[in-house]
C-alpha cells in the first residue's frame, strides 16, 4: 500500500494547534495578573479623588479608597488652610506608593503584590476599627481580586 503523505502534515498541524493553545493560555494568565495588579491603580486614584472631594467640602467617598487617607483628610480639615497642603502631600505620597505597587505588579513582580496587599489589609483593619463595614467588605473583595492576580503572576513567572 502506498502512503498519501498525510500523516506528517496532520502531526505538524496538531503540534501547531497545541503551541497556539499554550500561547493563548499564557496570554490569558498574563491578562489575569495585569487585572489584579491594576486594582492598585484604582485604589490610588479613588483615594486621591476622595481627598479632593473632602477638601472641596463634598460628603461623598469611594469605598475602594484607603482608610488612612480618610484619617489624614479629617486631621487636615481640622488644621485649617495649612492642612490642605499637608493633605495633598501626605495622601499623594500614600497614593503614589500604590501606583508603584501597581506598576511593579503589572510586571508580575510578586513582592509588589504581597507588600501592597499587606498594606491594604492593614488599612482594612483601620476601617474595621472605625466600624466602616462596607469599606471593610470592599477591601476584602479587592484583596481577593489582587490575590487572584498574584496567583496568575506566579504562573507567569514559573
């Protein structure tokens, strides 16, 4: 019996399909890591918006923001006009730290996820002490989302 030569072509196509699936799986995992890391950007940005809202006299705030920036806001409001400058400087520093966590976490740096999550968990304890249960619940959800990003980052690295 003569061979039609189809077997090597089918095997090659099969190998290409497997390679494509592996590449797609890697891209999905990398996207999950970035999605978890980008929570740090949201935390930083909404915390600054919360501070600017307090400085402008507004009574709203985003629950995803940081509790420590809320404490600084209250203290700054009591300090008068100089307090506004300190409020921006201190909360800008804190938010900037979360931007840096986001920057390095997007690059799948495990330490950025861990340190950022640790600080955000401590911030959640501050909210728990203040009996802001909605804020605590949202912190827990954000920590879960960031943790999923950490798990994906570990897969990207390993």
